[in-house]
C-alpha cells in the first residue's frame, strides 16, 4: 500500500538514482547476510543517511525538530479504504 504511493510520488526513483536499495522488512535479509543490524525508526534511518553515521542524541534531536515541522504532512494517515486504486487491487 505504501509502496504504491511511494512509486507514484517518485520516491523510489530518487532512492534508485543514489544507489539505495529498498526491501520488504524482515529478518532474513540481515540474518542471511551475516550483517551488523541496527533496528531504527524511519526518522533515525534518515538522519543516519544524512550524517553517514549513527547520530548522537543531540544531533538526532536537531534533525527531529526539522522533521516535526512537517509532521502533519509526513505522518498523514492513509485511508486506503477510500483510495480507488487500492480498492481496485483488492477486487482484482
């Protein structure tokens, strides 16, 4: 559901242009690759990508203030039951 909206809005294209990969969440990707894994919110992951490291609390809070400024748009509830495209996929 979110993936469709991100595709329509062009975000996946932006991620692809910079070489980022997006995957469905799950343990198999990390555990199967023997990677060091850090569980984080989307906000923390965004700040990490900007800084290139895990931020200190102070660094995170500075970015959190910027994130909060657009919170109404960023965290809007998606009413999938009201979206025609989503309803069409349910009945297909």
